[in-house]
């Protein structure tokens, strides 16, 4: 699985002009399931993200995890994280998991992260979504379970 984390002061996702998910201070997590991923992969990614020390401590150092801060998470499915741009000018997305598997793993990932403590809201799988955020820092981290 791939995930792009953005530390945020707030984030929201809208579908047809209506907010379907939002969070306050914490993380916006764009996530993409890849072929060969399974629930164990999603569990490992959720645990890594929950423990990742990218929030400031009292001394201003990035030394606190989402689970330490009481932060929230907004999880949004984004198959374009699997983009292959190695040939031509049009990205290919065949590296993303098939939609049925991708949706199941996306939902499993969100539940696994919530089980670790943070309040988690989600976007809507397969929908045309508009995502807004205020990046805090800015801090943006790329994770890939295959590496």
C-alpha cells in the first residue's frame, strides 16, 4: 500500500458539495492499495502511521505521534498514487489494485487506524471528491509498504 500523509490543522472532503468527511488537527492520509496487498498490509501501514513521530513536542521537535497528540485522521482513497509516469505523458494506473480489493483494503485500513485510537473519518471510495486542507508545517510524508 502507498500513503501520502499531510500533517494538517484541518481537512475536509466533499462530494457533490457536501462534506462527507473531515478532521481537525492531525493527518490527511491519501491511501492506495496495490496488487498483492492484503489486510495484514493495511494493518502494518495503520500501525506505522499511528506511531510515526511527526508532531511537535514541548521543545518544538517532531517527537510525538498521532496517538500521543489526540489528533484526528481523514482517510481518502487515491488510486493515482499508483501512477506510472515512466512512458509518455499520460500516467498509467494499472499498478493500482482492482477496485473491489482496493475498496475493501481502504475500508479495512481506516478501521485498523481507528482501532489504534484516533478519530477517523473517510472520503467516499470511487467518488469525484474535492479535498481541502491546511497543511501544518508543511509536513508531507510518503510511505510505501513495498519498500
